[in-house]
């Protein structure tokens, strides 16, 4: 197994970030202690909003006819990672929305966005997690009208929907629409296209802009609208012997044998 595995998940717990219209997280120690015969058992009950911390938005989140969590095809939850770094842009504009030019710049450096990509904005916001006032960027993290954080511009997402095939759209902020959004056009658009969302992704500076495989481990909850998720990236280490490399090695071996044979003959 020749991959470095990087965890892109914030801890799911009492400090997790969630949209203020939801209820939060509760881990109930329903069974914890001696179980007879010298056994000790921990087996708890978890109550949580689906949209907790690092989590998946199922396409049904903003479209009643789109896939629920259990209906998402599994090959939509793993794919090539496309990390769009906008940290410099965000420094001057905390309400920044990723542009088509940002995508074009990524493609100049990394090639065309691969089919089935998992495209994630890296705004540097993951560093603020889980400080609610800094993540929602307001003194009043309950009042959504006061939120200021970056995300995707709907025109950019519409461009990707029209010209590329992406399976997941992600952010390191709490929402796929920027903090000041009122109509949530990015949520509405991706939901209607059966594209999944990923929010509060962490540790994005630990992976390269391209060349990774990202996998989203989310529960297969029946009729769910999303789920807390364990998001990981696999970075190929390039030490393994691929099929093509094996063929090359074999050819070199044959050529060396041939040369050795000639040397022995003369
Ligand atoms: N997608 C985000 C935001 C969200 O859930 C949301 C955004 C705007 C209006 C309502 C929302 N969710 C439910 O109240 C989240 O999953 O936390």
C-alpha cells in the first residue's frame, strides 16, 4: 500500500460547528462499566444533527427530488481531489467567492479537472475551527445575517456544471454559500444536479492541489439529508512498481541477459 493517508476531518464532538438552526451533538454514555465476568464495556448513544462539523450534504439537502444519503452511488463518494487555494484572495476579502478565473488558474497548473472530481475550496478558514466567533466571523454566531465567510460563487459552480463533471463540491468554511448569502444559490444548484456537498473540511494544507484521491466515509443513513463524515486523502508515494514499470524492468533484464550472452560468446 503505497499511499500516505491524510485525515481531513475535524473531531466530531461538543465543540463541533453546526448551522444555528440545528440542534447540536450529544454523546450519551448509555452503557459504560463492568459487564460481569470481569468484562468492561463501552457502548454509547449518539444524538447529532446530520450537518455537524466536517460533513456531507446529500443532494436532497436543497432539492426534494434529489438523492438522499443512502441513494448516493458509492463511486460519487471517492474521486480525484481538486484543491482550489484562494487564501491570498480571502486575505483582502472575507466575503470572497471563488471565481472561474481561480478554476482556470488551477487548470493551468494541474491540467483539466478530472471527471468525477471532488473539488474543494481551501480558504485557510479551517485554521479558525472550532472557534465559532472566528468561523462564522461574527460577534453573534446565532444570527445568520451577521455571518461573513468565503465560499463558492454560483456562476463558478454553474460553469463547472456546464463544462466539467464533478461529483462533490467542498469548502473549509461552514457553508457552500458564502456567509452573506440569503438565497443559497450554490446549495440549490448542486442539489438539483445531484452533486454532493462537503463542509468544514480540515487540514487542507497537508495535501497537494492535485494528484490525490479523496474518500468520504459517511454513514448510509436511510433517507438522510447528510451525515458527519470521515474525509481522507490518499497521496500516492510513487515507490510502488506499477504494471508499466514491471514491464520496463523485465525488458531491461532481457537486454542485459542478451548483452551478457554476447560478451560470453566472444
Ligand atoms: N449546508 C449548511 C448550511 C445549512 O444547513 C443551511 C443553510 C441555509 C439555510 C438553512 C440551512 N440548514 C437548515 O436549517 C450545513 O449543512 O450546515
